[in-house]
C-alpha cells in the first residue's frame, strides 16, 4: 500500500536526519496482526534486540506488543512501541499504545 510505503520512507528519513543508522534487516514487512506477531518474535530473538519499534498501523503495533509481552519483555520498560492511525485498538492495549493520528 502506498500509505505504508510513505510511512516507512518517513521513518527512514527521520533516522537519517537524526544521523542514526538505518538497519534494513530490522525492517519487517507485515500487513496484519498475525504477521506482526511473528515479526515481533523475530525481532526479539535477536541478540541485540530492538528497544523501540514503529509499526505501520495500530493493529500491527498491537500484534507486535502481544508478541513482545509474550516473551516476557516489558512495554515500555524494555521496548517502546508506536503505531499510526489512532485506531480504537490503540486504547485497548495494555499499556495504551502510542500512536500518530
């Protein structure tokens, strides 16, 4: 989807503007909650796992959050997660999801 591509490009541009590295291997394409749960598991299995994740929408962010909490990581203590769209699901997660409208 074009909106997802633009969001990804915006995140990459923000990292570059802040002079932070862009690790392409940490960009995982997922279009639904189930894929996000798998992607979250993959990220957290890494030796130097992520301490922050930005998802393309709130539903995938909720899936990532579920997977991370399932592996006994604390959100936001160990990993911060944000989404896009300010969807209803952002208010149903625990903790409430940080989202961009």
